[in-house]
C-alpha cells in the first residue's frame, strides 16, 4: 500500500469517530463494563512500573544491551515479560528493525519496539503508546529552552561507543510507557470482547527522531495493517511546572489540523468521552501538532497518513527533561493515573464501536470530498491536491538505509 493510499484511508477513520460522537454521549449513558475498566487503573501498579524502569539507570536507544540489569537491553526484556505475564490473551513481541548509522544514531543498531496485541473481532487497530527510550545531556532541556548550547549526547571520547551515561527518564517517557503497560493489564483482564484490536506499544528511538514509531507506521502501510487511531503519551506524569504552578486536573492533547482532520476529530472524541468517564479530569485540545520546537511519536504516524494524537502534561518542568534529574520524585501517581483513565475511556469506547463505513471506491478514490454538491468531481485532481510533502525521515532516505 502506498503512502498516498494510506492518506486516503483517513476519511473512514473520521467517519467512525463522528458516528461515535453522536448518539451515546447525548444521553450521557455510560457503559458499566467500560466504567469498571476505567476504575481498574492502579496508582500502585503505575508506581511499581516506574520504579522498575528507573532501576535500569539508562534506557538510551544506544546504550549497551549485554547487561541483564542495566541499559536498554535489560529494559526491553523486562517490559516484554511484564506484559506477557498479564494474560494469555495478549500477544507480546518485539517489533524489530536493523538501522544503519545515521543522524543521531552513532552506530549500526537493532531497534526493538515492544508491543502487546489484544485481538478483537476485527483487524482494525487502536493504539495506546509511549516511548521507553531515554536521553540525558549536560544542561538538559531546561538549558536548551533558555537558549544555551545543548550539551553533548555522548560524553565518550569514542563517538561510536555505547551511550551508557545515566538517563533515568522516569517522566520522559517512563510515564507514557508505564501508562501503556498498565492499560495492557487492565484491558486484557477486563473480560470485554472488543470489536477492534488493541495494541499497547512501547516505542524506541524517539529521542533519535521518532525512528521506532516511523518504522512501525511504515511497516503497517507495507503490510496493509489498518491502524485507525493512535493515542500517544509522552511526558504525562508530572503535575507541577518548573515555576511551581500546580495543575493535577487537566491534560493537554495535541493534534494536527485542519479542524475536520481525522486527528483533530479524534482529539475531540477523547475530550468528550474522557469528560463522561473521568469528569474530574479535563482534556484540553491544543490546535497544534505538538509544542513549539518539540515532537512526539504521534507525529510519525501523522506523517504516514494515520490519525494520531499526543497527550502532554499541562505543566511541564523542563529542568527535569533530558536530564539526570528526571527521577521518580518528579512524578505524581494520582495525576498519571487520571491520564491513564482518560486514555482507557476513549480507547475502550472507540474499540467497542462498529467498524467505520467505507468512503472510498474500488479504485481507492474518496467518495466524500469538500466539493460543493452538484459539482463534477475530478478524482485524479483531488488526489494530486491532497498530497503532502513526504516526511523528513523518508526524505533523508531512512528506508533506503535500513540494513537488509
């Protein structure tokens, strides 16, 4: 399936979300099974997962993989085993890629996303994700935001050596990873048979340019895997900003435009159902793909044509980002649990909905357009006008540089 073909799948996702937004919410009736699922999120379990992730000291994509207690190799093995222990219904595996030296990747490396698939009645997929890799450099994100020169990412004299300096990454993005791991437990043990297939994903290579997420999205296109929504969580565990201002009652949600795009529609869907199942926690839709000068794995899916949104805590403390100070003390478990519940409510509601209607013809051309009624459609011109620039990773030839 081509990238252009993937983009033409967008209207179907938008139509599904629009249908789900209509009737159930008007009556304010909640599904008792979903309400029970949302309530099953455990602060204690989230805390235990974060403590374990912190214990690996670094989860850098480029760290050593030989230790059983330290580095990314040990971390990914633990994440896989942990999710596998929750239920025989979960299909847990590594989503692996061989990537050659390029950009921020200082040597040839194997990247392994960790994914847990909960099969539904249909193959259409809904993702809940975070990234488990970390980075810490001199001065951290706080120094960079203040206009300082970013510190070296690899303090070793050998630029090709493993990146083994301490990088705990408890909030960035242990918080999103813990959320995805915990929800894999909650959903797989819920007893609910969902219509959609749910995927709980811990991406890798985010700090090197969204590499793991982009590679998985590209593989989904090549294998014709119908990803219909991605709820990505990156830095969602802290309720107190660097200025000391506290906000434990809201979460920001970023989505690409325009206003009627599938991603923006998905954001409104999350806001509406989150308010119904978790009324004490407010979702704040942000009309941007992400924060200024920053990015997250949801953008990699957007670049390849999928509906995806990014959760971000409302008050960030930049002095703890990309820094050795990103420790367990910098997170609020009640806040993280609320964000997990919002994810659970939206994903469970969407996964329980029927499949979307098809809005393309047998040639893959859209049957719903912005053309006024009565105006003759020119599918070949619409397809041309709808194309967008290739993502920067593709332009850099990442796909061509992958090892065979």
